[in-house]
């Protein structure tokens, strides 16, 4: 069932319009900027000594940290094409896959193949998937389950490409400007990618219960529509933020992530993302239970106990992000096309490259 229809089923009619309009106007994020920044800083701290040094300069490190908030900043405009493409990249509602007869472990690695599967099932079973009210689906995302694992895998490939042509410029006679621009590309993709890996460790970005429990609620978990925002940053602001230095002390050096007991191959990065998201989805109900027990209030003797849990989630994302960055660097293939182009520069009568 799509998000809009879940609200219809679980909200009083008088409050329905407010809920849907609120959702359309202010889509949920994952970790506020401060949390995403911590994730990218943890990933930087995990990189081994032989990782390209330009990434670790103070200016580059600050740029990578700043870019952690970039995909959320794209929400400062309400342009529908951008909302349509950007919104679903931040989440996946794993429980919804069952209605489509899909299993997370068997999802296709191509995002449009996945969307085609959803569309086919909806067309075959319209009684199960009634269309949302167009007034509350202006960006045409309400029937999408979410695309977070594809977004992570695609950014890994983008970063691998950046390292590929950077290395070729460095080794094949690229100009100083070409090398500097290629380095800037690496930093940009690293920083933006970190946002989505950070999203993956926020359990509410893996579930249809993304902002208060929906549907059958025998355990009486909160249905408060401010819950998502509280987990993203409200709680951390109340207690003074996450402890970056302590978290850095719990990192291991970045490595190629393991999948089924072996280092993941480049073509398996989608499965790495899915496996990580599935593990975080298991924490959705424990997170709601902590709220119910008062461990996320930020007040009293027990109100701070949830801090260790949420800091642990930031640490998980930071570690995985460092691993993905490291993998992209290690697994970047030769850019044979660019190598041939650079070789042409050394031939007689070939025009010299543009001045620096």
C-alpha cells in the first residue's frame, strides 16, 4: 500500500488533509546536517594512510563534510522534476515489497527494472494498488517503494569512474588543471554519496513506519508525526550532539566490504547496500520500543540511554562509507579511452593542450 493510502487508513479524516499536505511540503530527511557531517567525518578518519593524500587536506576534508548535506539542500526548491528524482533516493520501505511478491535479496540491480516490476504488478492487481489522489502526488512518488540501495550502488560506480580518470590524468600526462578538476570530482562524489549511506543507517528510512507507527499497533508505539525529525536531529540537539572523537576511536581501517564471507566484487556493491539496509530494518521496532520506554526523551535518568544506539548507527554508516570509498579507489579500472586521447598529445603535429 502506498504512503498516501496508509495515511487514509490510519488518520482521522479531519486530520488527513493536514498530514498529506505536510508530507508533500516537507519530505522527511535522514539525520540532520550535523549527523550526516559526522558520518562523512568518520569515513574520512577510517581511510588508510596510503589513500590519496589530496582527500585528507583540511580544505578537502571540510568540503567532503559539507557535501554530506547536499541532497537535502536540493529540497530547498519545490521543482517537481527534482522532487521526483531526489525524494525516492533517500529511502526504501522494505515491508512494501511483500505486497509486490518481491524479496529484498532478489531485487534486480537496475533501478528501472525494479520500477518496471512494480508497475507490472500494479497493473495486474489494481484492486491492491489504487492510485493516490493526484492532489497529493504532484511529484509522482507516492507509489514508489524507494530507491536507496540503487542510489548507493550507482554513486559507488560514479566514484570508481572518478578515480579511474584521475589516475589516468596523473599517469598519462594530464595537465595540472585536468588533475585538479578530476580531484575536485572525486571529492564531490565522495561527499554527496555519504548522504545516502548515512540515510541507510537511520532505521526509519528502511520502513513504512517512517514517521510514527502505521497500521496494526498492538504494542502501542508512538504515532507522533514528529518522531522522524526527533530521531534525525532533535534528540542529538537536546543532548548536545554526537561525540565524534569517541566514535572515531571505534573505527577500523577501511577495507573492501565483505559479502557472504568474501570481499565484495565491484558488481556486488548493490548487494552490499541491500544487506546493510536489511540489518538496519531489524532495528525499527527496537527504536520504537526505546521511544516508548522514554530512552529517547533526552530527559531524566533514562532519557539519554538512546544516545549510544543512535551514535552506533552513525558509526555503522561512517564505517561502511569509508569501505565504499576505499573499494572505489582500489577497484577503479584503467580509463583506456582517456589513455588513448592523452597519448595522441605526444604525436607530431598534434595541438598542445590548453594553457594552465
